[in-house]
C-alpha cells in the first residue's frame, strides 16, 4: 500500500484493522512510511497491525503481488507498473487516457474499484464513498452560498417569514439520495431529478420534508436549474464518461452567486462548465456561478472515508490474497467485472467502447477455470 500521490488525496485504502486481518491470515503487507498520516493513522499503528514499513515507493511495488491504493498511479509511478502485478484502485480511465496507456503498456492486471459489483449488481466499494459525498455536498453548497465566500447570501433553511433556499439534485442514486436527505434536513426546498422512476419512488416513499421529485427531461432540468440556488450534480454512468445534462447556456442564465457542486467530475461531470478542481483550490467562478468540482470529495473527511473504504475493500483483498487471481475471479462474477485492463488488453466492454479500443473477453485473456490452467 503506497502513499497517495494524487494532489489533495488524504485517504488511504486499508486501515490498520484491515491490515491486521490480512496479516493474521498469513499475508505479508508492505506499507509505505507515512501513508496513513493524513488519515490520522500513524506508522506505529500499521506496524502494530503486522505491516512492514518501507521508505521507498518503488519497493512497495516491486516487493508486492497486489498493490491497493485509493487513486490510480500518477506519472511518477508509471515506471513501477509491471507484468504480473495486480493493481486495485479507483481509476477513472474514460477521462484518464495517459494512465490507461501506462496500464496497457505494463501488462499488469488492473481493477477499477468503482466497477466492482456484488451479487445484487450493486457497487460495494464505490457506495460508501458515494454516501459520504452525498452527505457532504449540501454542507459544501451551504458554505459557498454565504456572501463572504462569493455566494448570494442564502441560508438554505431560510428563516421565519423568509423562503428557504432551493436545491436541485441531478441524479437519485446513492449520492443524490444522500444529498437530498441532508438538504431537506437543513430546511431547504429540494427538487431531485432522475430518469429512473423507481429511484424517484424510493425518494417519495421516504417522505422527505419540502422535497419534490421530477422525471428527467431536457426542458425540466433547464427550468429547475434556473430556479435553483444550489445545483448538485450527482449523475454517474458506471465505467463511462458522465453526460453533460446542463449546458453552458443554462449556466450562463443561472442566478449570480448561485453554486454548483458537481460530484462526478472525475468522469467528466454532468455540467458542461465543470472542470476538475482540488481540495487545495476547490472552486472557480464562471458566469457569476461558483463551481465546486473536487473529484475526491470524501478526501476532505479522510478519517471517516478511510475507514469506510477499508471496510468495503477488506473482503475482496482477503479473497484475492487467499485464493489467487484466477480462482477469485472465477468464483465471483462481480469481482471479475472490476477488471478493466489485463495483460495489455482492455477487458471492460464499456471502457473499450468509450475509448475506441478493441474489447477482449476477460476469459480469453486470463484463465479463470482450473481446467484452462
């Protein structure tokens, strides 16, 4: 487990309790010194859990069979990738073609944690990060709506005799539903928009105060956005670039001092004017509208996020390390769907389509059954 080198990334993939479980099962865990510092985890805590600390990042890669990290390798780490290495990380390859090329050239096996599925088709590793992001975004928006921070001077909860702020949430998945709950709890007037009527029914069944659902349409989205004080983009297409549902012209007509928080910006974002920002420099203003487009929102609460991510990752790390790559993939179709690149070939159909690369079935690249080995 190397230290994260993506700017602003303060999480770490495995907390000491997960390291302890893996070492107790007989596995060797190498942790780069200082990896957990930003998550308030000391090197001593990892050593007490059974990990071995390494000072050089290169040794973490060369001495390990599996490398697990939050965000994919940055350019300075590309040279550490190699054939036979298993990488487990959030990769965002549709918008990170340099990393995809490095992974292909290295012939390593790369898991995108955001595409791993469970038996019910859900996204077990991405979900806790989405939950955290959803709960954070209304707080972030409320902060930037304050006048000293460039906003219109709107209190989301309003006041006696004064209407509350209007929040529009695009997407009723994990992020959007969480954002709607928190925004509603703050007293805001909330509109949540999705094309999936079943998701909207779940929101209706929750009976959130001051919350309205709306079936997605181009005109409906535009009208709702123009009336909003805070727009939360919570749209995700798993493994693919996010479609821009709010165009530049609509943003230009939003109220001056309003705020956009676009959560899935690491996959392109659902607002045409969005572009990735960092926690060190999180916002920019375009057409008088404050844009908060940090691609790793949960990293702002790393103590919580690290432990939540670690809980989700541990069963998969235990399986991969315990039975090996082929048997783990052969026994778990949802885990196999997390493999996006293997031995120099793209094995994810969505990534292949979006990147224009040739698609190869995973079973044609890696032997998943004992009789094929």
